[in-house]
């Protein structure tokens, strides 16, 4: 199938040309996700999804993608990851009309239900890929999840950072426990370290967790250092790549190719999940990395290479953060690339200063020395 046409994408012209390497994609989205009301001034608000859907409609991406309504997760699904006391605590806080789970994480009367739909959407994304012939699924849901640990706050973080249930962790456990998928990996490219996800799988060798994020000394939640490599059966399966503020596309591309893709190709997970956060974008209002949509295109290109090499059959992108223009533009960039737009031109590549580059090289060398060589032979 070849479809061509010009679409104006903000600053540039974009040519659509779908070809042989296109991935069959679907999306999970429903207006139910707008019901988690965080108040007028919170960065994690319903407008995030409204703007994303609007851009996807404008650019025609919705037309080429099957969009399905989410379903609720069951208590059984949640307890794959979370302790029952924590689930009850959230339900009671919402029922009592509490306004906040913690100072970062507002809740409203429908928040418990919406959080069940968010977790259920992540599971539905897995089912689409496993049973319905889709190569990839993008789950556009909120609230996000990767900061939520088994009992809420994780690894000593001060708050849950806008998260209620850990959607990506629930999806990974669902694949392992209910679908007999042998191994999964999670690539977390949100700007913040997924401390909840790390905590949940730290001793579990069935789930490889790789996170690129802004250095925890300069960003919430203050975790995600290189020597946190996992323990017990999980030793070597937790890979943190903390990047200094102002890291640009030039370095990020190198990190993707020389670390993330190599480890994923070596580990050959049956299904690859993404904690898909878009707050590492240069224009995000709450973070300090300097990526453009070019890096999100690179992530999608890497996904296609992994699929072509036969390493991994299914890919599920589960939305995390992203609080500025990088969210709609990033989601669109990934979907358009996966669906086979060969000449998609987005932003101009961003570059790191030489000081930032030097620090990034040190990070990559340290990851190589402490994790890649000893555990992966790379
Ligand atoms: Zn984030």
C-alpha cells in the first residue's frame, strides 16, 4: 500500500509514503481518561490527551489507526503488582472526597475508576498485540504510572509524581502471569526515572528494565543511578542511563544505538513495552533535557529494526509524562514512523554542548563498564 500526500507539520512539510516496513498499529483511547480531574493548574491534566488526539486527527494519523475504547482492570489485575492495602487506600481516599493522594498527586471523585481504566487499557494493548495481529499498540491513557511502586511511593521518593497504579508494570506482569509470555522488557524513555517500575522488578529476571532519564541529582524522583543493577534473579536486568540536563538528540541517538538497542537485541524479549513519556522534549515546562521529536522518531526506527530482525514480535507504548508540545508531537512522530512514513521530517536535530557531551560519554562508559560488559558481554 502506498499513500502519498503532503501534510504540513507545524514548521515543515511531511510526506506520507507507506511501504513494506510499516507496522500494523492500533491505539487505545477513551474520553473516560478526561475524568481524572487534577484542577486548573496541574501539568498532568486532561488537556494533554485532548491536544494529542486533536493533532493526530489533524495529521490524519487517526484515520490510519484502529482506535479502541479502554476497559477496566480487575482487582486481580491490580494485585499482580500492587498490595491490596494500597489499592484499598486509594479507593477509600477517593470515596472520602480527599483532594490529594500526596502533594504532587491530586485526585477527584472519578480518579479510582479512571485509574482502573488506565491499567485496563495497558492490558488491552497487550491483548491487541498478542491475539489480534497488531504489531504495535499505543495506549493513550492517564493518569501515568511509572512512579507508583507496590505500595505507592517507591524507593524513598517524596511523592508518587502524578501516578496512581503502575500501568506498564501491570501490563508486564499480565503478559508473564496470564499469557505465558516468557520474557518482556520495558524501555522507559520518560524524562523521569521510573522508580516504581524499578522497585517492582528489581529482583525479577523475567523483566528487563532500561531507563533513560534526567540525572536524579537534578530531577524528581532522585533515583535511577548506574550502579542500581538489580539483585537476586534480577541482577543485571536493571539498566539506568542517567543523562545530564541539556542532553541533545546527538547524544541520545548514540545512547539508543550503542546501549538500548544492543541490549534489547541481545535479550530478545518476546514483547517490548515502552514507558512512553514525552517530557524529555526541549520545550517541556517541567524538565531540562534537550531532545526534539527527532529522538522520538529514532525510538520508532529502533522499534522497526527490532521487529525486522525478528527479535521481538509485539510493541506496546504506554503513555507516561509529557506536559508541553512534545507530547502531541512526540506521539504523532512515533505513530507516523511506525506506520511507515519514509520521509517524515520533524524538528532539526538538537546538539549538546561539549561539556554536556563529555559528561554523557562518561555515563555511557560507566554503563558499559558496570552493566553491559559484566552482565551482557557487550
Ligand atoms: Zn516524567
